[in-house]
C-alpha cells in the first residue's frame, strides 16, 4: 500500500521544485498573500459569466437554505486561464513539486433569515455551513478565491485561531486511498457546537476571511472552519474553490476532462472530494 505521504515524497523526488516560501506543504496552515495580487481582469470576467449562469439557472444545483453551486462552469474559459496562472506558483511556493487541480467548485451563498446571535450555534445549518474540518488527506490543499467583495456579513469563510494566534490543524486519518487508520476525531468530521463554544470561551478567536474581489486563501482543509450565510440585504459571496494535490507529472493544463470526476463532462457522477487516486 502506498500512502498519500509516500506519494507526495515520490513526487518531490522525481520532479523537485526548489526555492519556495514553504519547505513543504506540511508547513502551510492558511496563507492569504503567498502569490500577491491575482489578475483583476480574469476575476471580473469569471464573476460576470458565473453571475449570468446563476441568474438564468444554467447548470446550477441549488440548496435554498445554503448555497447555489454552479456545475456548468467549463465553458468559462477564464477559469482555466486563471488556474494556469496560479498553479506554477502553487507548485513552487507550497508543494515543491508538480501539482494538479482535482476539483473546481463555484458557489454563491444564499442569505438566511433568523440567524443565531452567536458563532457556535449551527443547528439550523447543514453541510459546510456547520463547523467542521474536511478530513481530507493532509497532502490535499484547498484554495478559495473571492469573486466579489466579501464581508463578515455577506457569507465569508470563518476559521478559529487558538490562544496564541496559531491555526490548529485536526489530524486526518485518511492515510491512503480507501483506507483510514482509525475513527475520525469528530463523527462525520462535524465539530459539535459545544466544542466551538468551549474553545471561544477559553480564549480562541474567530477570523472572518473576507476581502475584495481576488482576495484568497490557500489552506489545509483540516482546520476548524465553516462557510457562513449572508445576512439579508447583503451582496452574497461568490467564490471559487480549487482542490489541489501533488502529482508525479508536470502539466501544461491544470484543469482536464477528469477534473471533478466528469470524464467527457456529462457521462459520470461526481466523486468524493475527501481523497484522490495516486498517479
């Protein structure tokens, strides 16, 4: 059995890229400025085309309580252009080896009435709007890119810092494809509200990750975090998520027909984002 860690080491041995900000991806928790400014023209064009598709319900999956997910995004050529611009920097600065985009997700958060007056009560929410960690392999990184101005009230990404201002990482036991070494620390990787309440009362702090169009963060998915619901009357967050993993081979194009698990796009169901096949 080859583990995710062994695969990552093999990727670095075969095609090592030196000179990055991080000695390897294990040193990264969350970084919001490793690449500098993203191309504003691409961000604007992607947002314009995404909005048009959502407004006409062109290939959208809607959960009225939480978010609209745009599945039919492959005709937005600027996404490929943006990813091809970002990924060589991701490889050099973070992975130290070739990397690949395994999934691309586009979301618009949906405003939610009667929100709780504290940060730990997530009982009315579902899915990623509950406090959780993704329980992905530690070698899997996630990057989100805000396509519009995002504030604490408009559905920003939320995460927790400990008493010393560090970003704690919850260990994942997904050590190899299809294999977990032991049960999850939190069932279904959902963190109970009482745990969040206790940590905030003991000195942990909340960070709202908003910003202007093109603001971003690249992180391990296994931090304490959740999406949030916009308040009524705000401009809800539009966002792209990239799921990135190490690769043995170099790539000219980082989004392929297999991205999101849709060979030929219309012929196969989506795959779980909790892991990836080793190349």
